[in-house]
């Protein structure tokens, strides 16, 4: 948490100066879960362990930011199919630049080998 808080603040500060200023961290998590895929709302809900209402609200916010679109699922009444819009890749590029910047600064402080080891250890924690 000691590392995550300042990184999150830096990402928020950088985002505040872009077209993505109004996108909140929870919405970013949902967008990241899309991973460029076209996904059913029910699948997002299951993958993220969200309630139906929380998933719907997050997707609705992404719709409001024109980052995603949703249509009715013809195969399942009440479900939606969610995909990203042309604005989505701009968000992905912005986020990737910010992450690379943080990784570069980390490597500058720790050295490249230690940074790579840190990344490996953090990846091991993701189960």
C-alpha cells in the first residue's frame, strides 16, 4: 500500500489534465477488465466479483465517458454486450505511458535488475 498510494495519486494527477479527468479508479478497473474485448456485462460482473448493480453502474459511467458502448445481448434477455469505443485505445495509450514512466523511475532508483526482480515478485503475489 505504501507504494500503491503515491503511484495512484500520480496517475490521478496525470489523468486530471486529460480528457479522462472524470473517469474514476473503479471505472478504470472495469475498463482494464475489458482488455479490448467485447464482453457480456454478466461476464464482467463474474470476473470482477461485482454485484449486478455495481457492474452496471461502472459500465454506465464508461458509457457516459464515451469509452465504451453497450447493446442488448440477443441471446440473453437483460444482459448487455460491452465493447470499447475509439476513445478506448487513447485511454490505453495514456495509461501505458504513465505506467512506463513509473517503471522507468523505479528502475532509476533501484537499478534495472532490482526493478525486474520486484516486478517478478509482485507478479508472483497475483494469484
